């Protein structure tokens, strides 16, 4: 337990100090410790800070409350990441009002920087669940981390599909990281901890209040290269997330639904306003990968799954090109038994490396 963390927590718990004011205080005083040492006169030079909040800061640094937070977080195996730490997600740091601290459980990794948010209605159809599962699985197959809000419906399907597809997922909560909401997602919550991370800007024990969710939504979009909206009504909270994405300069994608179905109105509105219509993970990847590679620099590329292929799969893959080859040609060239060859080709399809055309023809996926 460091004094520095206590100062960060203390300032974040100070009444009247939100994310924007916290950021302005850091810009003026550099550290929370320096903020607590400042005079009222000095504090009042910060834009948007009035006398009432200045007096609250002077009462600080609220050590007992901060210590209680840390003890509660430690009991559930969590930790604090402050805005100034290198491990703080750099894309989130770039938004207008990033959370000054993140309560975290599970593990954030460097590869989570390649992330897409998938959000949508709590009331879903079989179509919505199916297309969400398809898109999430296709994205994680290419190393993309799925971000969502662990709400009922599309959010839960997105998290679960990422996990079952062998990928990573991050849940952003509108409550404390020690509060499981909705309660029926307890099993999913535990799975997310094993395959990603759970994040919140809200103090320990915070209930899922309605006012928390719009704030939560800006973090969902802020962590990601883009937001995919699946099945959203005309007043869906997913549209708030899409709005934040536009403000933050992120891509917005929408999955079309049935005409006249209330759950399609939000997504169709986004498409009319310029969101990219998507039907698969490939539609999303072709937009975000050039941007991601530009961010990471010319020497950074996605790790190719080709180099780790088993010998016989690699043999088939090397025979393929952009022009589709019939299965008979592949069997003749590879000298593999038909059953084994078809099994390997299916695996290559699932890995996103091979496309099958009508008539049992195969080609490399470019």
C-alpha cells in the first residue's frame, strides 16, 4: 500500500471531483499529493473548481476512506491503475474525460490494445444472438479483444462468444468490481476474469445506478478502435456508446436487422447516418487493421497464425493461392487421404486462413 495510491484514491473520492476536474487538477499541480498541499487560492485558479470543492479538497486526503477501498479491492484480488501509469490503456487515456483511476480485476495485456466493442439490446432475438456470436468469434480468431458492458442480451453473448472462441474479452461495469450485475451473470463474470479483465471507475460496493451507465459507455468506446452495434432500439443505450465513439474519433459499425422490427431501428438509424454496415468480422477487420498498424508503427504487424500450423495443414495451405483449387487437385498434390484433407481444410477455414467456394474449391484468404 503506497502513499501515492492513497492520494490518488483520496482525490478520486473527494466530493465534487469528477474525471474532468481531476484531469485539470493534474495538469495544474502534476500529482494528487500536490493538489492536497495547495491553498484554496491556488485551487481556485483551476477552471471549473469552485469554493465548495476547494474546501472539500482541503479536508483531504481522506486516508481512511482510501485505505478502506484498497482493503476491499485486495479482498477480491483486484488492483488500481492510475492515469499516469504505463499500464493505463493508452487509447482510453486519449479521450476527453478518461477515468483518473481504474479498478481492475483479471489481467490487462498489451494485446488488448487491439480491441473492438460489441454492444446491443438487452432484449435479443435468435438472429441477434447468432450474428453477435459469429462476429465475436471471427474477431477473436484474428487476435482482437472484445469489449462490452456485461449487460443482459447482446453484451453477454459477445463476452461468452469471445471466450468460447478462445479469445480475450474485457467487461466495463456500471458498478463496483465487487458487484456482479446482472446477478445471473456470476458464472460469466468468473470466466471473464480468467480470459481477460473486469474494469470500473466506480468505487468498491457501488450499486448499478442508472446514472452510471452512460459514463460507463464512454469507457467501452474509449478502449476500442471501433464500436459494433447489434440490435438496438430507437432509444437504446448502445446509441449513447456509438455517440461517444464518434466524439472520440472511433469507427462505428452497425448490423442490419429486420425492417419494421423495433430492435432494428437504432442500428438502421446509425447506418443512415454513415455507420458502416457489417455482416461479418471481416467487414470490421478491413477497416480497423490499417488504423491499428498505423498506430503501432510500420514494424508492428499482427502475428501470423500461419507459422504455427501443423505440418499437414501447412502442406495444404502452401498449395493454395488466390485462385480456387478443386479438392481433387489438392488431394492429388498433397497425397493426403480425403477425410484427413477435408478435416485439415475445415480447421484452416476456422482459423480464418482459407475460403471455400461452391463446388468444393478452396483458396487462401487474402
